[in-house]
């Protein structure tokens, strides 16, 4: 499972059983009280997830900024709570690539807002799967 952690939403994607392809599942809304973690736990159980990839936003020079620190803390919390391997994956420009793909597909602005996080999570997971397979 891959998570694209945003301020308001978390994009979610899962792989097929063989770990070849990533498919977007949807988005989990963020809440101040942390309810989103329970939703992620439910998805992990439901989808029989064995490991999680959290997108790590890096600056273009490779350094980690405030947003990256938030993602690292979130990944650590998930690792402790779910007792699963949680990997951080460089997600530079995945949201930009997702936006560009949706623009090229002539998806309306309203619809883009609804699916961009899911598509970004899908790209993160596909890049991770490709790296594991040596592609």
C-alpha cells in the first residue's frame, strides 16, 4: 500500500497480489483528531497489506523540509501502530506528474481535485514496485 500524505487528504493505492501493478483505491480525509489512522488500519486489514510506502516530499536539492518531517513522523507512527514495514519513498514531482496526466486527459478541475491524491499515491507505489523488480 502507498500513501500520499497531504494536508487535507491522503491518497491511497495498493498493488496486485503479485506486486507488479499499482491501483488507486481512493482518498482518506485528514482530521485533527487523527481518525484517518483508523481508516488506514481498516484498509490494511481489508486489503491484507504486508508493507506500506509513504511518499517523502524532498526539496529539489534532496534535503528534507517541514513537510518531509511530517511524513517521516507519520511513517514512524504507522510502523509502531500497525507493526508492518513502512518505507519512505522520494515522491518529488509525483503530484505534478499526476496533475499533468489529468490535464492531458482533459479532466475537469473539480474532478482533478478529487483524484489527484489517489493518482499520486498510485505513481509512488508503481515507482516503488518497479524499483523492487529491477525495472
